[in-house]
């Protein structure tokens, strides 16, 4: 006995592909990577600024403080 087209279609496995969800996942991942890069750049900038501030403090201590700075 032959199957009707409706029976044949219902026998196919259901594959749920969510292209919008995949797109949003990719967009979210890209945004998260950009924010991580921005945070890394900010932290690197702050570390270099802290090193410059420490160098100025050391130079001040050597010149006006009367000695070698004590690293803490």
C-alpha cells in the first residue's frame, strides 16, 4: 500500500533550525569580543599610566626627598 504525501511528510524527522538564533548568537559573540578588546586596551592604558606616575614619584623622591625611593 502506498503512502500518501501527507504521511510521507509527517514521517520525516523534524529538524529545528533557528537561523535568527544563530545570527543573534554570532552577533552577541562579536559584541562580547569587541568589549573584551576595549577592556584589555583600557587596562593596558591604565597600567602604563600607573607606571608613568610611579616613575614621576620616584624621580621626585630622588631629587627632593633626599634619597633613593623605597619600592612598596
